[in-house]
């Protein structure tokens, strides 16, 4: 059944592609008529196991489609973000690439660097579109244009080392509010254990704390108002309060020594080596910590627990609101039709189920959720299924220039360099400057 | 003595006559040569130097994300934003600091080592090689190596701290210390280059002047202060010039070390351009940095050459 839908989606997509402007069609036609078409796929996956799964899917596709080569290219996270604008406008642009959605994707789409996928998605009664979680499609639609192919959903939450928590005498299940959380951090620190692994060097891992606190304090109303330039914007009292709470956490000095210079892989390593009790990370933290462990093994799966970011007493946001990724594959303008064809294959329910089975993703394809076997990932998927508001990462949602200021400010506040009020004002300034 | 000068005058007059003759004959043949050899160089220079400079100046007047064509004209606002940005001011200060440290630490160190290594003593080549080695190393590799050296968990600093039983300093994560850690790497990386300059300068010195000073009873320090140093002046000026240019270009050593952080405390102008112009997709602002950098470079280069290197 799923396969039939997939095939129909492909066929629909192909006819749709041919009806795009004649010039483009001729160009694309010429490209596909060539004996060998190379589809360039740019990703930033670090885990060799996950890359191997993709490669296998690509190999299967290549075997079925002689003349099409799938070339996988890798760039490290930060390098990827920095290089992409230049890369996209060069003749060396990848055909499709990893995207976090949000403001960056919107901007890429608005400036014409990307292929509008609406026609392809909606062809054949929207067969391709219907194969994905509607929330994912909605999150990737800007000005009525579907801008990327949904890949996975994600949510950020706390992961903890069960042994270290037991040693410090802290019960993770009892952490319900931010005050509980701060008390737990104190208790762990008093036990001589580093409470949290934090990556201040890369900044964005710290902005999760600020984001979640803003969500818990202000709720969707405050954030959406700020994002749309209404009311007090980021100077809203709830946003300032979030900053104050973050500063309070910072005063406890909860992070590993030298965290301000630490990169994300290093930080995952700190958690994996048992040198810190907690980490606020992505849904696939369990797998990622293994890759970055000093011994290559990391913490045993049954030693890792997970809990949602705690609620804030009196805050407008619910504890069921989630912050996390909506990741997708953005297709560049000059991509050959084979790229779309392969993307449809890569993200069909079968292949997404395979990835889910490996503990790699929470799938965006409908009907692939049953592939999730990893208990921690399953918890994350369940949390996502019950979400009352799923917010994309702030630094992606707000676009590159404001997003980076959010990251700077988050690290500034937690390390006591920036006063919470000034931090909020800096973000508002950057936001207004961006709107001018 | 007179013999030599006589032959040299003869030699210098002979070719000049030939040159005059040749000049007359090439007057007509010059145009084809010009047409043949000038365009490629001129084209390349225009395409890759003049045009991008003009473009940067043009973009600096726009708010532009780098996608499509710039349309949002904002006048000089990018420059206003720039000079109100504390990170940019820090980067200017850091660039100046690098020059200052070069002059008061790196160059004296290089001179001191060169006075020892310019002599023909056993093992001198080996030492020159050792001191010159950091300069040969690629900047990014050097940055990565030092990031590991400074690492507070697994690096050399951590081991040393363990050895002495003190708490490990995380120098690259401390906003007050990081810039000094970076400066130390810069001194380490480039002193060998300056040392080589001075060795070359010392070897071309007229030994008879030093001998004369020795006969007059000058002490070692007096010889250095009143004979060697004045004779090295042109090399010294060149060395300072390289230090200034190096400071303005500094980028690839900083990126692997700190990336400009923590809190922008180790930004240089070029890393600022990259971090704020490129990664934030503010190409207009980035171009404004480029323009400021260009103006500073041109002013310094020409000013320095005019004032200090007039006679070199």
C-alpha cells in the first residue's frame, strides 16, 4: 500500500517537473538525458553507522536506476552553516542539503536559491505531501510554498547519567519545576559531580536553555508576538524573566570546567565519559554520545535516563510544549529531476522506518513511527505526539542574524557577562535592525 | 680599492650606452609587445583585484543577505553599525595588540636569537631549522595543535597542571586570558620568520666595521647597540612591516584556536568579517568591514613605506 502511494507520488512528481517553465524543463531534460546523472547530497551526519544506512539506501536506489549516481558530501555543522550561502550560489551547489527549516530556509526560498516543491508535493492529489506528517509540511511552508522535503522531527530534552544521579541522591522523576531543577543541580554539585555538560564554545547548545525558559515563561503568545514584531517584542517581562532564571542557573556554575571553549562533540564526550551528570540534547543524544566517547563506547543505554525540560511555576507555557528540530532536505534550484526522485525514495515510509529502527530519527513520514525501537527515542516520539506547541530552534526560526545574537546572548547571560535585561534588549535591537 | 671602483664605473657606463641604443630601436616595436603582454595581466588584475574591491565598496552600502542581487540601499548605516559594535572595536584593539606584541616581544626575541645563530658555530643549521619550523607549519594545523596543548582536560596544560598539583587553567575559555594564549601562539609561530630576516641582515653586515669597533675597545653590548643595530635598521623596519601586515591578515590561526571567542575577545578584523558578515549572512556589513580593512591596509602600507622605509 505504502509502496503504491510512493510510486504514484513519483510519477506525479515527474509530470509536474516537466510542466515547470519551458526553459527550466529543457535544461533539466538535457541534464537527465545524459548517460550519468550525479545527485549531490550534502549532509552533516557524524555517526558512521547512520551514514552507512543512508549509503545502503542510496546503493539500492542506484541499482534500480542505472545511470544515476548518488554522491554523499559531508560538512561539519558550523562549517556547513557558514559555507552554505556561498556554496548555494556557486556552480558547485549540492542538489539537496540538510535544513533546520525556519527563518534560514524561508530566506533561502525567498531569494530564489531553492526549488519550490509545492507542485511536486501536490501532484496526484497530493500523494507525496500526504505521505508526511501534516505538522512537518506546515512547518516547512512559507508564503504558501512547500520549501523542503520533511526528514525528521526532533525534540530537545534532558538526558542524565543514572549512576551519577543515584550517587548524588537525586531522583530525576521528581524534577517537575525549574526550582526543583536548580535544587537538583546544587545537590549534584555538592556531591562533587559536574552537573551539566555544556558547549559554550559553539553557543547554540546553550541557547536551548534560554529558548525553553522563554517558552515556559511566556508561552507561544509571547514568542509569536516577539517574532512578528508586536508588543514589547523580546523586551517582554516574560523574556527578561527567562534570562534571569538562566543567570540563576549560571551562578551555580553547573557546567564542566572550560565549557566556554567547548565544542558540541567535546561536550557529548564529557557526558559520555561520565564526567557530567546531565546534558540538554537532541533526541538522538544516546547514539551521539557513543560516537564522541573517549573509549568509543560511552554510557550504556540503560544508564541513560531522560526527562522533559521542567515547568516554570506561574509561567504561561505548558510543560508539554516542545522545542526541537523539524529537519528537512532543501532542494537547490538547479537540481536534476533525479534528485527529487531519489528524495521521494529516501523519505518513503519504508526507508524512514529503517532509519527509525536504527535509532537515528523520529520519522516525518506517515506510518514509519512503528520503526522506533529505542526506548529513549520512543519517549521522545511520544512527547512529540502529545505536544501542545512544537517550536523550531530559536536560532533557526529567527533567521541567521538574529539567531546568532540569541546564541551570543544566551552564553553571555549564563556566564554572567550580560545582564538578562540587556540581553533581551540586544536581541530586540538585532531583530529591529533585521526588519529595517 | 681604487681598482675596483674604476672597473665598476666602466661596467656601469657600457650597458647604459647599449640601453640608449636599444631604447631607440624598440620605440616602434613597443606597441605589439604591450598589446601582447599587458592585457592578460591587466585582465586578471582587474577581474580578481580591482573589481571585487569595487564590488565590496558597492555592497557595503546595502543591507544584503548574499542571495540574489542587492536592492535594499541603506547608505552608510553598515559603517555606523560597525563602529558601534563592541566586538568590532575589540577586533581593532586586538589587531593593534598583535603589532605591539610583535614589536616588544617577537622582534627582540628574533634579534637575540639571530645574533647567536648568524655565526658559524657547530649545530647552527640545526637550531635555525628548529626555530624556523613553526613558520613552515600550516596555520590551521598549528592552531589545532595549540588547541590541544591548551586543552584543560586532555592537553599538555592539563598534564602540566596535574604534575604540579594545581587546578587546570582553561585558557582558551577565559575571556581575559584567551587573547594572551593566542598571542603566545602568534609569537611562537612567526618569530622564526623574523629571525631568518635578521640572520640574513646580519650576514650581509660589513665585518670590518665591527672589527674596527673591537679595536677601539667596544664591549659586546656597545658593539651591538652602536654598530649592529643601526646597520640592521632597514631589516628591522621590514620586519615591523611584516608584523603589521601579518596582524591585519590574521585569520586561519585564530579560527581553529578560539573562533574569535569567548565573547569575541579574540576577534581580529578578518575573523570579525567572517563571523559577523559571512556566517550571519550580512554581506553588506561584511563588505563594510572589508572596506575599513582596505582603507587601514592602504593607509598603513603607504604611510609606513613613506615615513620609515623611504631610504630602503
